[in-house]
C-alpha cells in the first residue's frame, strides 16, 4: 500500500526536526511519497530530496505559502514546484524578510504586555534565523513560560487576529500565491480548507474563488478533520473539479496530535493529486 503524506514541516519553518531527522522518521513510518511543505521556504527541499532517495522515499518538492483572501489568512501548498526558479526564490525571500520584521514587532508587543525575553527564545527555536520565525514559535515560548495552558490559547489570547500581539502581515493575495506556484511549474493546492474560521457557505465561496483563480487541487484528508468534514470536502473537490490531496501537517513533538505519515483515508470519489507524479 502506498503511504502518502503531502504536508509536513521541518525546522526551516515552524517544525522541530532537522531534515535528516524528518526523513529518518518518514522511513520508520514507511512513508512512500512525501512532500516537505515548509511555510514560505524551500530551504530544506534539496537536502530532503537527497536523503529521501537513499531511503527509497519519493519526495515531491513543495512549499506552503501564506496568503490572504477576504481578510482571512489562507495557506496555499505548491506541489511539484521548481525550487530553483529565480522568481519564486525572490518571492519567498520577501516572505521570509517580512517574517523577520514581524518577529521583532511581536516580541516588542509581548514585552509591552509584561512578557519580555521572547525574541531570544524564539530565535533559538528557529535555529538562529530571525526570518524563519513563526507565530508558532512564540506560542511555544508562551507555553514554556507558563503564560498559557496550551498552544491554541496562545493564539486565542495573544497572537490570533485582532489580539494584543497580532501584527498584520503583507502576505500576497490568494490569487497571487496561486500564480507564484504555477509560474514555478507547481500545482496549487488549497491547504486544510476546514480549518479556517469560516461558515460552510463561506468555505464553499473560498473554494470557488480558489478554483476561479486557477487553483488545481485541495486538501481533503487532513489529520485534524472529522470523518464528516472529510466526506464533505471530498464532495466539494469533485463539484469544483479539483484534485484531492492528503497530509498530516506534521510539525514535531510539540504538536503531538499531528503524526508524520498518519493520514485519514481519501474518499473513493476523489482524484488523488499525487497521480501526477506517482504511477
Ligand atoms: P505564522 O505562519 O507565523 O503566522 O504561524 C502560523 C502557524 O502557527 C500555523 O502554521 C500553525 O502551525 C500554528 N498554529 C497553531 N495553532 C494556530 C491557530 N489557532 N491559529 C493559527 N496558527 C496556529
Ligand atoms: Mn505551521
Ligand atoms: Mn497551514
Ligand atoms: Mn502546514
């Protein structure tokens, strides 16, 4: 049986594992097709490809781009991209720079909220690279310091939209993110459509806009969704003529509910997006 996980993170974004650790874990879990989808970064892909080949894993070069649709932050996965595409590299560098600027601003806000010292701590978590820093790193620090009881509470109380340490980001529109991916010869996949704070009607409208903007696939079987939602997303993928993807969104031991290679079954009616690369 083919084991397919097309969504996971390394320490090149907000994951905890290095590339050798990630590929070793994928091999241990018998993953046969893997996509490394770090947020706004392809820095780990070349190393992952080399190690995956040795481990007999097919690695699909990928990225998870942060974008905005109707004031909502939306993630677009790009599968099968050319990681050496100069324009894509330049665009991802801009995203990374914006992360660095935001990290400093978030740390200043937390200091003003009587929670000093976060910048040094998140830098350690992000392997010393300010431009890799994610809100997830701040959430981990808030948890470790005992300011909150779980990662979700960090977003609910401090880092989420409109909360005191929220710093708005200049992310591209969803339409632009789709074009960036397609211009780098990749397939644009709407990430975890069920996880945004949207009503069912609004979620349908998101998927419709995604399709109209040239999006090609959507995630259907994602670890955090209940069976009912996965069935519904499967139906929507068919209705909108989108291929279907699946993935764990694995980040590491700090998010133990997301396990590398452990993915719900894709509904039979779906057209698997990985058929493009796997025969
Ligand atoms: P960023 O890309 O820096 O805005 O950070 C967002 C990341 O934080 C996501 O990719 C998730 O890994 C993590 N996260 C965990 N819980 C939440 C939440 N409730 N809202 C947003 N992001 C979350
Ligand atoms: Mn993440
Ligand atoms: Mn995401
Ligand atoms: Mn992700």
